[in-house]
C-alpha cells in the first residue's frame, strides 16, 4: 500500500490503494447515502401517522433525528410525499397554499404491516447519524475498508476453490479479531 503523504506521478500504474475522502464525502462529492430504498417512504408515513404536518415540518423532524448532521432536501421529500399521496397512503389538504399531510386508513394498515421494517429504519438512522458525525470509524479505517474492497474487485474472477477458502478464512479471521478486540488478544498473549 502507498504512503498517503508521498507525491506520486499520476502516469504510473495505479493500484487503487490511495487516500480517499473522509467520512461524509462519498458518491461523487455528495454525502453518503442515508436511507436505503423504501426507508424514507416508511419514515415519512410513520411521522405523519404521529401527527399531521407540512413537508417543511417533516424535513425539520428528520433533521432533528440526525441531531442536525443531515437534512433531507425538498427535492427528496416532496416527490416522496407525492408518491405516498398517489398511493393513497396519505392525504394532502391544501391550506393557505401549503399542503398539510395526514395518514389514511390504507397508510395505517401499511404502517402496521411494516412495523419491523420501521424498527430497522430507526436503527439505520442511529448508525447513519454516528457515521455522518464522524463517530462511526476513523478515516484510516474507512481507507482500509476501501482498500479491501478494491483488492476483492481486482481479483477479476480468479476464484479457484482453494482461493475462495483462503480469502474466506482471511476475512472471517479478521472480522473475528476485530469483534474480539484487544482484550481477547492481550489475554491470548499472556497465555503464551
């Protein structure tokens, strides 16, 4: 792997092991993806079920859930509200030029059927919140994960049965060592 601080000639053959932007700056300069597909629809439905509100209120509620580290854009919220309205999950009642959204019976039924999925959304929000605030992993760990992904992509389908087992064991042993942490390692070292 390359030293991050050294200058390199960009005409050299790149191995891809390079310093990456830190947390919160991925996907072409935008921040990391916060919601998995379908998460925002479910979250908006749940928030509207708690209390009818305007789109702007929903943006502020979500921003509050992330302790200000993320605020969804109107360009994401309003099309999702339109989808929910067209799906007859919510009703938009225009008052003074602003729509106030409330949940329908079909929306309540859908929400009750997706209670476990909603718990998952809330859990992912907590994980995303830590990540957006830089509490998830240090930059060095983000870089190492990137390097691992790149190494796997560079394999180009050369997966013999022996190689599959070798890489599987490396990854599983590394994962176990990370989970076990330094406490288990220091106990093992004392036993030796």
